[in-house]
């Protein structure tokens, strides 16, 4: 399908949360979605003590991968599809590619109930001139320290026999083993580093410098476990699931020894992941630096957003909620403290402003203080259309008139016409169309065709915008029938799992939006290929936000599996 202009900012949240599901809980994608796995006995990742409190991300699996497989074999499944049973072995082995290690032989006999991955820094040398060189480590808990030590020793012995110069150092009482770099400083050169920590963990890092920083944070009490924001997130979530993630949304270039008062002002996101009979269910807590007098203990809705009555059941992607102005204000404050995220958000906003002369925050978001719904709908076999439904506010009339002026300034004609007893305003451009003649000796006929680039209409308390007349016609018609998104079986199944009271939804039907996303965002194709087992089992993805008290916002994420 050919897509109309796609505002990339609308999928920022999708990309981030999608990567969380792919990277952080990769093993879970192989589990049959009908199985119900009880949560871990762990309340938090123990390996957080190695993670600097300024680290951008930490993701943990809090249950042994073999337990997921064994539960799947014992329980009776209601799913009919044979595709939802994926063996974990190929995934396990792929993670050990080029290491010389075999999961069943070298890892499984001693692996405990925690696997934690942490991105310690996005750039080890903090020099943007030579590109990004991320530093990270993986911590594996061990239930048999003697066996795990034997495996690590044998691994390095093989490296020495292969002719590599292996270094064994003592650092803060811990033995570090790694390959001597061919050139450059030892600490700054990329090299696999291993360490055994107190008979409890085996650590792997990609730089000696990263491993040493992990050990420093333990002894200096500058680790994530000592962070005020992290402790607050644990208190809010009370994690008992099979996975846990913590993400620093603030400035990723901060040094570890920053004052705690400053660190605690950085926004963060915590996720506790569990398994539901229909898929994966995550509870999230967003802790921001906003003023603590913001209180919203009662979500805006106790039923689906009424603006969805104009969105057809075949929509594969939608966002719905209330007060787009406040949402953008809060979102802007969060990303403003992170230069990388701020740039990522600002680029599409500025791109739309340059291309269309449209300032989204000022010209759209500022007057949408009531309900809203934004959705993609298929238009025949060739195109996709956008539908935007917004509850009219006091400033709506003036703002919509300003949109007409912007369209005129961009070379569009603004006119009105009737469609099924509704008055529509259209932004059109006239283009010449040449009719081919069978008789080449005759003069070709040239016609003028009006192409509508945008249409809007006032319907009840809403203003509806679409990118085609056909999409507007469908939006007006589905409101009179039961063929609306809230009656779609997959959407209804997702809502049954999510809290009944909420502040809005983000919904993505992966099965029907797959082609659209891959076409509009090439990044999605790469992500899909890198985590094919996960996406092959994904049916839909839904986020529902709920109460907000002070600087804490709660939400629930449901990944429905096939």
C-alpha cells in the first residue's frame, strides 16, 4: 500500500516500548501465550547493585528460562495455533554466537533465576567525533559457582590456545579476565571481560572500563539500588513478574557522582512484566520531574473514548484520550532534559513545519483540551488515510480557521460541499489530467482535476479531519453502524485485560499494520528481522494510561500473542 504523510512523532512511544519487549524480554516470545506463569519470588533484580544510577537502561529476566519451557509443557493450552510454540533453544544459541559457548553444555547447568542486561553508557569515551561506542554488561546469577567458574576458565584457556594474549587482573578484590587489545589503551579498547562476583554472579562486559565502573558503583554506593527514583519505582510497582526494566529518560551524559538531589530530578520509566493467559502484561510507572501538586487520582474515562465512534473497525493503529494540550506539555518537559530524545522528537515536528507550514503544538495541540482520537484507516488496496477526531473547545473555531489560512498559504484552495447532509471543508489543489486518445492524430484532451489533500467537518461536538473524502465518508458512516473499532474482536479482547478506568489508549494491530509500518518506517523492518520469533507471535499491542498522583503516572501495556 502507498502511504500518505506519516507523522513519525506519533510512533516514538511505539518504537521505545517495542524495543523494550524485543530486547529486554526476548526469551518470553517463545512461550505459549495460553500459559499462565506465576511471578518470580524476587522483588527486584539483585544485579542492580552493579548498575550505575546514571545508566540509561537496565532490563532483567527474573526467572530461569527453563522454567518458562517447563510450565508450558505442564499446562493445558486453549490456543489452536501450532505456531505459538517456539522452541527457546535457537534463541539461546543465537545469543552465544561467536563466543564458543554452548547454552546446554556451558550455561544451563549453573544458570540461576536472574539475567540482567544494563547499558552503562551510550558512549564509552564520551567523544561524539568518533561515533557512539556503547558500554554494557550482562549479569547471570549462578546456582553452582564452582561449575560456572570452571566454564569461564575453560573458555579463556581455549582463547590462549588460539594464540590470543589474555590478561588476568585483580580489581577491587575481583578477578577480571580479558584479551589484551592489539593497540590503544587497555581500558578503552573493546574486549569481552568476565568476572565472578562473590559466588553469586558471572558478569560479562564489552569493555574493561565498563566492568570496572560496575565494580566501583557497588563499593561507592553509587549504584541503581541506592537511587531514590529507583526505590520509588519499586515501591509503586511492587514487581512480582517474570521481568523488570528500568529506564533513565534524563541526560545520559551525567557522571555517576552527581548529587542525589540532581539525579532524582531526572525522569525515569519502570516496567514490571508478567504473563497473562492471552499474552504479556506489563505494569509501568513513569516518574517525572513535574511539580508534585499535579493530582489525577481518578482517570478521565470509565468506558471507551466516545471519539472512537468515528473510527472504523479495520483501523490498525490509533491513539485516543483527553487533553492533547496537556499531554504534549508533559511529554515536552520529560524529553527536554535528554538532548538525544529532544532532538529525536524535534526533528519530525520541525520537518512538518518546514514542509506544510504547520506548527503542531501551536496549531493543533493547543486547542484540543477535550477528547481526541487519531487513527490510520485503509483506503482501498493502494492507500492509507488518517482520521483525526477532536472535541471542539472554545478556541476551536478560531484555530480551525487558522488551519484554513495555513492551507491557503501553502497553495491549496479552500472550499465547501455537502456529503450525506454534512457540510465538508476541503483543501484542494488543481492538477491537469491528460486523456490518452486512441487516434494519435487527434488533439489530446486536458482536464482539470481537484485533489483533496485534507477534509474537515463539524459533527456534533467533534471536528473530524481526514486525508481524503473517502475517509471522511467512512468516518461518518461507521458512526451509524456497529462497524467501529470498539466492536473489533481484537480491540475488545485487549480492553478486557486492561483497567476499566483509564486516561486513553494507544493500540496497534500488528497483523494488519505490519506492511504499513514497514513501508513508512524502514527501521521497523530491521527490528522485525532482528527479533523474528517475537513478532511472528505478536497479534496486537495496547497501552492504557491511568491515574497520576504528583510526579508518578501509571500505565498498563498488553502484548496480545497469537
